[in-house]
C-alpha cells in the first residue's frame, strides 16, 4: 500500500480552482520534492492531505486512511506546515509538550528532540523570542515527535541559514535512509536538487511532471532543476 | 478524551496569561472585599459574610469569560489551531475538551476570587475592630456563583471559536452586557425579559434581581445558552477550515 495517495484531489474557492484533479502516490523510503510556483496549490494540497482543509472532491489518504481517521496521527505522520504555529507566550519545550500529550509521548523524548534540532539551550525561552530559523527547527522537532514513518514538510528550509540548510539536508537524508517517506515542498530548487530522489511538479493546481530527478532532467534535456522548472512552468503558463 | 483534557490543561498551565489572570483575580477580589467592608463600616451598616462572599462575582465572571475567549479565539489568532488539529484531528472532541477545561478554570477563578474577598474582608473588619453580624454562608449561592463562572466560560469558549478573534468576542460580550441586556427589554416592551437573559439567570442563581426565575429554571436556561453557542461553534468548526 502506498504511504501517501491522492486521487482526483480538487479544491475550489468560489471561481478559483486551487488544486485541480491531482493524483499521485508515494511509496516508502524516498524523499519526494513537491515543486510549483507561488499559488500553484502546493500548500493547499498538503493541508488537504493533513486534514486541515476539506477537499471539494477527491481523496487524500495516508496509509489508506484520511488523516482525521488515523488512530494515532502523531505517530503516523509528522508535519511541518508553517513556522508561526506556536504560541509566542509558551516556551519551546512546553510548545512540544502540548503536542506530545495527546499521543502519550514522554518529556524525555521531547528533550531529546530539542537536542536533535539544537534548541536545548533555548528550550525554556518563550517562542516569541525565537528567530524564524529557530521556530522552523522547533517545527521540525514537532514533526518528529511521534517518530513517524511519513513526513510532510512545507518549505522546511525557510528561515534557515546556510549551516541550517546543510543540517536539514543531512537530517532529511538520514530520515529517508531509515525507510521513511518524505514529501517536501520547497521553492529553493537548487537546495531541493541535492536532497530529493523524485519530483512532483504542479502548476495551477495540476500535475505537470513526475519522476526521479535524473529522469526528468534527461527527458526534458535540462541542465538543472531550475531550468526544468522554468521550461515546464513558463511565466505561469502551462506547457 | 482524557488525553485531550490533559492536553488542554497543559496548554492552560503553560501560558503566563493563565497565572497572570489568576493573580489578578485574587488581587482584584481582595481589593473588592476590602472596599466592601470599609464602605459598610463607613455607612454603619451590618456586615454579612454571605454578602461579602458575593461581592467579586461579577468581576470574576468577566475574568472567566476573557480567559475562555483567549483559549478559544487565541488558537486561531496565534495559528496554534493547525498544530492542535494535527495532534488531535477530531474537531468536535477538541472543542469539547477545550470548553470543559475553560469551564473548570472559570469556576476555579470564581472560587479563588470569593476566597480572596472573604479573607480580605475578614482581615479588614478585624483590623477595624468590627465584627460580622451575619456569619452564615449561603452554600447554594456560593455554588451558584462558581457554576455561573464555569458556564459563562464554556459559553465564551464557544463564542471565541465562532468569532476566531479575541477582540471581537470580548467586544460582543461587553456590547451584550452593557447595551443588549439593558435595551432589549425596552425595545420589546417586556420588562420580565430580563429574567431570561444570561445576566438575569445568573442573578437568579446567586439570589439577586427582581422576580428571578426559580434556581433550577435559571440553571436550565443559562445552560441552554451555553449549549446553543457551543453547538453553533461546533457546527462552524466542523465546516470552516483553519486559516
């Protein structure tokens, strides 16, 4: 069974179609880049997959079930949706403890994750005083709380400095090598090219291209991911 | 459900606002208790413990409402609703747990406030060399005061979830309390209507107001308001996606 499966997923906001009949599935143990221009429908797709946005039609499932029907979602899927989803008045440690509680995750594991994302020193500081990069690291720790086999990360490199990006690249690779399925949306194509195994490219909510990075570059005779992206999504016009 | 109740309790406990509001409740109630006793002594009126215990009720109810609005609307304002729903995707249960914990906290605030007012009043009277003529406490009224704080907090959580804005929700409460409750009976040419409003039913439960409803009827009507608001909040929460 595919870890992640989208079937004819569609979302309309009035006359605007944000996601248009999108279908794909992801097998375990790979990092897949989810690429598209601003407004292409990436975040809406990920939010539908995570049960945060209701689809107009179609289905989005993880391990064969919609997110809301997962018996223990924190242990099934880790998600990073945005860096500003933590209460500014809560400490970093408490922000994670709040999310750990429904899944019965211990404070000790929370502390280990804070160490993994290099936030131990700031664990007892309020999130309101964190930089964007620190909040992003906290978001990654939140995604890893349940040690889940599937990770859905929306723009995980946002706000990270070059050292942070290098750290993130190693982390994502380690997670994929452990057999996890990662779906990573990003605007940073050069960074993505070094990290992902496969690509899903969408434009105006529709699937434009899908395949391994090497195959796609060869098929479209592109020298880089950026060239491929510009070739397929030229000024917002679908080829 | 136990895990969700525990989660909402941790959320409340880990925010400085919770402790600030509790400290404010104690300080304000103590000041109210002190002032009430000083005013009674100055006016040569007899001091009654039951009356003293009821003095901070309105202020504590308001604090309970504000805290509950912060718990409900604050989730949307700080966008924590996303992580909340990722950890617990069943929205109805999230709302139920949030309302229950906000209600418990609201009741606790009222209890704390009442205790602070009584202690401050007793100390003030003793320091002034005056003793209380009535030392009976109406336990029914005390329970009513605490229960009203809890029900108002549940209602305010629902209001916060509906408006998704703390300013809008607190504004709506103030508008209703100071304008709606006053002008509605006049507009409808029905003075008896005040018995049925949230404030009127709350008054009936603590033994104040003209021709109040019977306590059981007041409790039923007040609870119905909370159920209606939370029902609407649940319907909207299930339909409207978080931003």
